[in-house]
């Protein structure tokens, strides 16, 4: 496994890896705003292509407030990932506390017409900590 990615989960032979870092250039701690950038790699180990259709995120801040986000695709795309291939993207998350976590799932359609829910592993959002 690439040591760049600190978190990983495999569901239905699809592995989701996550690396997360605090983005100091987008954070304003003195104003109660922190921003993390996360890099996700989705690896298809199935015998057929998979297409990422939707995403569902659960985000928690350091006070325990839960935020849910759902939508089509990722970064404006609904990528098709061929067997043995991977797809990478980078996105971000703002929070009003210096700690929190994220987790979620992708809904994918495989080349055999089967809908799959693929786990995005829970990962920590920790300001001031060395990550990734």
C-alpha cells in the first residue's frame, strides 16, 4: 500500500484510500475556520468496470455536530473505473472547529448491472497534527 494514504477500506473488491491534510492557506484559526484537503484514490479490483454514480458524506465537527452531504458523482464527474485501474481526486472540507472526522459511501454501478455501496473509511480532521 502507498504510505501516502493513511486510511483505506475495501468493499465489494473496490478499495477507497484517503490522505488528508490541513490547508493552512485556506484556514483562519483566529476566526474559527479550518479547512482540510483530502485526496481519494478508488481502486477497482473487480472483473468488470464500475461507475461512481453518487456520494454520501457524514462530517462531524469537534463539538459533535453532524453534517450530511449527498450528491451526484465527485468533483463534477461520474467516473468509470476499469478493472485493475484507479481514479484519484482531491476535494476539501471546511469546519468551525480544529478537530472532526468524515466518512461516507459511494453508490456505484458495476458492468454487470449491479448497484454497489462502497465504504469511504472514517478519517480524522486534526489541526496541528502531522497527517498523511
